[in-house]
C-alpha cells in the first residue's frame, strides 16, 4: 500500500475505525499445530497425491506468491514480507528462473531498482517472460528472454486516462482530485496474462478506473500497444488502511487494499482473456452500480428472477482484439474477498474467502466456476476445512478433479483484521460440480504457512506447488523484527497412476 496523495473526511474517519479494528488485542503468536491425524490418514489412502521429497527447492527469506512452468523450467515471483505499520508499505518482489528443483541455485533473477516495485509476470510459450513494474509515475513493461536476461523495457504510457469515465454517486460526475497512474491506496494494481507471445495487461488507475491493454511483441523485445479497453468506470473506493497507523504488523491476506486489486487470466490458446474486479464490503455496491451506469447492464439481476448479493466479483470477457464480449457478476452469499482467478480448460475459476459466521473461525474459503467463454455460472461451493480457510489458486488434476490451494486453521479477530498463523491447504474439488473432496497431506512448517500457486506440469501425473512457511501473521513480528520473514518453497505433487 502507498500513502494517500489526498484524503477526504470520510476516508480519515474510516481509517480511524480500521486502526482500532486492527489494533484490537488478538493473540496469534502460537506456532502452527501439527497436521491433524485425519488429514494424514487420508493422504495414505490409495488414489491421493503425495509430495515428492526428491523434487523440492527452498527459498529462505522469500515467499513464493506466483509460479508458472514452461519448457525452460519454472519461473517464480517471490516476495519479502513487509510491515503495514508505516506508509508507504510497497511490495518487495523479485523474479527467479529455475531449470530443475533439484538444482540448489536459480539460473536467472531480476531484482528491481530501489524506486521500482515489481508486481506481476506472464510466461509465454517460447519461455520468454513479460513483467510489469510500478515506477515513480508510471507502470513499465519488462521483457525477458528465456534465460532471464532483460531484453527491453516499454513505458506503459496512458494519455487516454484523462478522458476515462468516472461515476460520482454523491453528485455530478467529476474525477476526484490528484488522479494518477495508480490508486491512492496501492501501486499493486496491475496484472498480466499471456496472449501467445503477446500480453494483456489490466490496471486500476488513479481515479479507480479499470483498464485492459493489449501489447504486441516486436523483434527487438519492445512491446507495442494494440488496444485499450475500459473495463469498469472510475468510482470512489475506500482505502481501508489509508492512515498507516495500524497496530498490526502484517496485512496477512492483503485485506487493507483488497478492494483495489485487479485480476486477469487467459486460456492456454490465448484466444481471449477474463478480468475480475472485486465487489467487497468496502466498495459495496459501487462496482456493480458503476458498471450499470456506464455500460447500461444490470448485473444484479438473476436469470430466474431476484437480485444477487452485494459481495462478489464482476467478470468481463474480452477477445484477443480487446473487444468486450460479456460481463457477469458472480456473487457470494455473505461478505467475501476475491483472492484468485484462474482459467483451466473451458472454465474460469473465482477463488477467495467469505465470512460465514461472526466468530474467530468464521471465515470459509469459496470457489466458483464459470464457462470461460460465456461467463455463465456453473457452480459455487463453500470450502470449510478447519477454522478459517482461504483459497488462492487452482489447477487440473486429471479429467475429473481439481486441486485448489490456500491456507487453513487460522483465526481472525471477530471485530478487526488481525489474523493468526495458519497451515497450508490443498484440497480436491470436483470439476463437474465443485464438491470438495479429500484434503491432501501437505507438510506443515513453523509459524504462518500458505500455498499460493499451483501449476500442472505433467498432465494427469504431476503438479507443482509454490508457497511458504515460517512467515508472519498480523502480530507475529511485534517485538521480534526477525520474524518479518518467510521461507518459500517449490514442491512437486505426484498424482497416482
């Protein structure tokens, strides 16, 4: 998150409320408990995957937050945990290239300059990588060859932003003061998806407009803009942690700026892509209302009658030329957070967590599947494993099943944002109806654990996991700065033959 360039009385008042919520007394320093016996016994049953101990790589000091695998090996986005006590708290991320997990060293890396924040990357079929970074006053696109060598840098200039639509529900439409290339609450608002060797980019601007771009690769490695499409009109979003005076040390699941995040993914054939924008407790109901005002599409109406809830995600499908094909609102029954978007085969999956009860263990994970072309909902399923649950990513595990990954066994301050340490979660979901299946036996490391990314590396036979253990939860590093760290890993999950 980044410090505000200007605040209103509403934002200051809301910030004070959040400061009290995060600062409420909440004990979350106890180490993660051993894996429960039920999970261990289930993992020994025939037909369940197992972790391959000979195919693992540790990354001390970094959390693995995104993983992709291609012909040239694995590419990982790694991150150092940072404090949210003072502003700005900017993401500290690097790129790493690995040929084999059995190798102790990575063969390529990119460490951004001190005034640059690396945000995301896309892996192309050739093994080349496009990354997006935030500088002082603009996003930049970075193109790397398959060995991790930087080929070219392209400034993501956006002169058209001055004419973007803005919906002000409190009065006449007018952009808020001090617009910029990124939202006031965070620069972590740009994501990428590969379109073959080209790339799609989605950003949220300083007036909170969501925009998709298409860039074509040139022989020199530079990228040329082909299209620019407005996905959602600008609205006034509330930055939860804008005061920077929170008593908690770590924003464990990115709650404080979740409303500003954008998500994108493309099918393997690169024929089109999907963008997701969250409708959360801190945007409700402005995203869907802004969409209706600008595009004259009522996403709240259910096909069979009735109105959808005020929490969920607005999905928009675009073709390869950047033309909007369809938008759909996937709602959750209760307050929810969007944490992931992934296209697998002919389905796009929406992942996150939702508050189903008011108690400390009241957060359950959820997953929803939509048709990747029409965005029609196929199923929505809650995932209640053990205390609190959250899902970040999903991958195919054969023709009938998926494996979804995230975290479990955490608790959250019922009146605030403090989250305890957690255990890793990997669970089967049925591809047909989303029904949760067996929980996979995943090693539980010390302190806070998460599985953040999963990739199919050998169809029907092996998956690769990216995540971390020994990380901090909200209050873990208080009084002990050495706890502001994490140990990442890449692991291979073998499916039964």
